[in-house]
């Protein structure tokens, strides 16, 4: 069942009912100012950091769902009250539509022959969001409408805001000047920032105190001021500052009017502190308000945003027979990659914006998905990430985006972390050819006095694995590897005895086969990079170590039909047929094969067959099987989840991509693409009532076959699934793979396909790559011509002339 449809021409998902199975959201903002907005106008805004600079309030866990705060509008049409976004009033509308597009959301509601359309977006390079409101009288009579806006301010620190009431209820301060309501709580303190909400029309009245606006015991759905049609002109003094304008809109039959609301954030320089005693300096706000005071200016900003997205999405464009594939690759997967780049794992409807900052592992992986869109920002991000690395090559697991400093609470002993930095840097260089990034002097632990070139950071990442090997010669897992919940380090002498903690101490001997596989894959890339920059000695050493690791894997980590997952702290196998539960895990199958293990002796195929037999389901591939049905203290958090959820045998969409890649590596294009379609949102759209989350973006997890709610997704948007699935489809399946010396063409597709065309902008040139499959094979390139000349090998030449080059690829 569907709750809307894709409008590919406009790059929108159009939701046609407010009653989606869960709030379906979108993101606004592309640089520093961001907002989340649901299909019924729920959500919140923040500047750079969803924890420390929260601009508006949102209550997670609210009842009813998604009535926790938003950017609400109310219409009072002669006593009849409704909201164009359905919520919060929830009056049945005559027409409702929400269009989530690239960096904007348009919600339209119609009731009683009044139509209101609201376009929410953040103009480029602006710390503010625009709500362009169009009110149209579709009746035969004149209408005298009162339109109310509403936002509720957050007192900046989102955690403090929902806990420190004894203080907060006495701190709220606002100023109101004409049609602008300023929120200046804490402006006096060290934080010299404020927010404002304005409208480009005279107001009939306003409110800035929540209780005055609403009534003490009312909710968002029935505020007194709106129902009475009379704002109270309240000035907040502590308690709950809000901003609500009341504007009279008088419309003749058929007439429509446009109002521009601007919700903005300002940071003043210290010398600009005050306008007068205790009066904030409003200069910057007024400038912003002036800049967006007309419809023309707003439409121009909207066009600029659309052009920005045209640019970002023009780097990789596929034309194929499969419209779902086209819309995933050309629009939604790339869009989600940008959002994950901006947000890391901080703010979604499943991440409160408080719990986590930027993840070292996560943000490095995100780079794989967006580096082709804005390589400069990837470069900046790589250096930020590397600057939190520690001298021994380890890395803080997370850092706070506002300060860019490593977060000490979580520590640094996730032993996969360092390797991801190599992978992101290599991806950046392969995309851009910019080796100079390796020379950037980069601090350790943000201490400038301890800076070395980025190349040295990569070496330390590589060596961090080698310096932390366990009894079998496999990498020590530390607190966990990619699988945060596989916590194998415990502190008893015997299995099953009492443990102090399983999660936050350094590892003893537990070893990870996944890190071993990663080391083979990423270590080989490191070796190739060293070769490219002429550091032969380091390249030889790296190749040697990778070869050795492959041997160790085949000797100690092959379980007979698949790769083991780990050795626990007692040296016992994890992910083995010898185990009672958790006999096979997905991660080590994917990464050992990507790392080149078992390719020549049939073992890779054997492992993938085991994945198909034991892990694959119609909704995707589960993480492990059989699911853990009890708590194993020696495995940690993984066994705390009920069977079929999250890391305990859920379908973790992130790692499904590694299996697609592995299937492509062994040449099985049909299976690779089949796995792709099982989880790619556009293919899932038809079963939205089961899947429940947005059908235009990936979710982190879909409940696995052992779960009661098999097929139900959770944790949409912020997941490495976005970047890895983009890598899997574009590089491994469609086979357009950036390499050090140019684009490598190496498709592995379903045999039935006749071909497809990809337009790829790369290092300043544009390639139109027509892949033809006359013999209906999956892989193997028999001939490539570039501008009608046959080339040898499968790396497209670099021209550097900024022109379009026609490429024909014949498979067979
Ligand atoms: C979740 C994991 C997540 C981790 C983050 C765990 O509770 O289950 O999925 O990666 O927290 O630290
Ligand atoms: O790898 C992690 C990721 O860093 C956060 N989400 C869950 C994944 C698997 O545990």
C-alpha cells in the first residue's frame, strides 16, 4: 500500500494523506542552519549543533506522535479553525498534500474554500528558514481570515532545556519590535546569539508567552488565542517563550496573498553586543529580514537552491529501463547521502540530536557517498576527522560538531575506527586526483603542536591494526568493531561467571574477523596509494601485511562453509557452526570477500551461498542467524535485543551493501541486484504499510525474520546504509568506479539487462558512458571506445578539457 507517489520530474515525494504510518520527514539546510520537518509540519531547527544550539523545541516520545512541536500555522476563518498541515488542529481537510523535495518541503491544505500552501526552505548561505505562505480564497465570497504562526523556542541547550526546569523557567527573555519577535534568552551570558521570527506584513497582534497564547491546560491543537481570534500581545518573562504572529488576511473571491515568514539565527561579534542597555543588537537580523522581504527575493533564493541541487545531482546520472533504479540513483540515494554528511548521526526522528555528535567511523563512511558531489567539503571533513585522531592511531569514536573536539565519554577503543579514515581519504583522492591532501599538517587530538602530514595519520591507522593483534594474529576487536553491539571483552576468568562490565574497557584478547577483512580491503588500497605516491618501501610493507592477514584469515577464520565473525575473550569461536546461536554473521562474509579472501578457491562463493541460504529474506539480509534468544554476557549488547531486531538478526541495511559488493566481485550480477532491490526504498514503496518509514530514504534497520514485525523499518535517514548502497549500486553493480588514474569501468549486472547509460562528471570532464550487453552476460568488458577510438584496458582516459566524451562499453 502507498501513501503517496514519486514525482521524479520535480524530484519530490508527494504524500497524499497526513495519516502516514509514521511521520515522514525531510531536512532543510545545507551548511550551518538546519531543520527537520515532518509531513504535518512537526520538527525543529538548530544551528550547527542539534544539542548545543537548538533553536526551536521538539518533544520526542510525545503523545500523540509528532505533536511535540513544529512550525505550525493556524487559520481562523470566521471562527472555523484549521491547520493547512492538518496538525496540530487535525481538522479533516478537503485537500492535503506534502511535497518533500531537495532541501524544501511544500505543504498544502484546503478547507472551506480557502487554500493555504506553505513552502519551507533554507536559502543557501543563510542562517534562517523561510516559510512562504500563500493564502487563496477559492470561494465566491470575500474572506476575512486571521492567520496565526507558531514556533516554540528552545533555550539553546536541548538537554538542559528538557531537564533543568528550576533554572530555565526563570530565564526566558524576548523582545518584540513591529512584526519581529526576538528570542534572546542567555544573550547576556557568554553566548552572544539570538533567534528571531518575522513576517513581512503588519501584525494584528502577537504572542511570545506560551501560556498566554494557549491557555494553561490547552495543547497545540486548541490554543485560546487562535480559537478566540484574538492574540494577547504577551511578552514572555521566563516560563516558555514562543513566537506567534497574527496577521489579518482579507481576500476577495479568487484572490490570493503571499506572506513571508523568516525564522533566523544570529551570532554577533563581541563588539556588537548591545543596541542599548539590555537591548540586543538587531542589525544582522534586520539585514536578513530585509533581504527576504519580497516574494521576488524569496523565489530567487528558491531557484538558487534548486540550481544548487541540479549541480549536486548532475555528477552521476543514470538512464535505464528501470524507473525505480533511476530515481534511487539520480535523486533519493544521493540526497540522503548529503543529509547524512550534514547530520552524521545527530538529529532525526530516531536520533534526538543530543545523544551523539559526529561519529568517526560514520562520518568517514558517509564520505564515500557524497565525495563526488562536493569534494571540497569532503576534504575539509577528512581533515576535521583526522584532527581528532590519537597519536597511537586510535580515534575518538565521536566528536562534537560545534567544537570539533573528541568526546571523552565514549573513548577511543573501537578498533575498526582508524581504518575508515584510510578508506575516505582514498575515495577523495580517487575522485579528485588531489594528492596534496596527504601533505596537510593535521593535529592529533586537536593539539596543533602535535601535527603531522595526513599521510602519517593514515600510516598510524594502518599500524594501529598491526599493533593490536590477538593470539591468532587477527586484529583485536577492542570495545567493538563496526558492530557496536558485539562487545566481546569481559572480565571474568570463566565463561558465564560474573562480569564487571562488557562494554567500556579495553579489549583483552577478543579478535575480529571483520576488522581482518577490512584490513585486507582497505590495507590494499593503502598499499596502492603508497605506490602511487612513490613510497615503494611502504607500499611493499603494506602489501606484505595484507597478504599475511589473508593467510591468517584462511587459516584461522574459515569455518568450513563461511567466515567466522570473531574469537571471544576466551578464545572461542563466534559465528561458527559450532555455536548454538549466532552461527553465521553477515559482516565478515562481506568484508573478507571485499578483502580478496577466498576468491580463487571457491570459498567466497561458498560463503555467499551460505548467506543466501541462512541470512537472506524477502525484505533483505539479516545480520546473523540463528538470532540470540537469551543474554550472553560474553557477547554483550548484541544479545540484549529481542530476536530479529537491530544487531540481533535485524536486517541491517548498511551491511547488505557489502554482500551486493561481494556478489559483484564474484561475478553474480543477478544476485547483487536482487539484494539491492530488496531494500532500496523505491522498490519498498508498495509495501509502505509494512515498512512504515519513508519510502524515499533508507532506514538503518528492518525487523528480521525472527521478529514479530518482520519487514518493519526503524531509524530512517541517518545511516551508513545511504553511502554504502550508493557505492554498491554505482561502483560494484553499474561498475563506474573512480580509481587513482581515472574512471574504471567494471559492471556486474543482471544478465537480462540490455544495457544503460551513465553520465558522469569526473575531474572536470563529462563522460557519457553507454554500456551495452548484447550477449546478456553479467560482467566482463570486451571492448571500450572513447570518442570512437578503442582503448585498451578499462580505465577511461583523463582529458582535462572540460568537454563531453562519448564512451561505449560492450560487455561479453
Ligand atoms: C545501538 C547501535 C548503535 C550504538 C551507538 C547501540 O545501542 O544498538 O545500533 O550503533 O548504540 O553507540
Ligand atoms: O556501525 C554502527 C554505526 O556506527 C552506528 N549504527 C550502528 C552500526 C552497527 O552497530
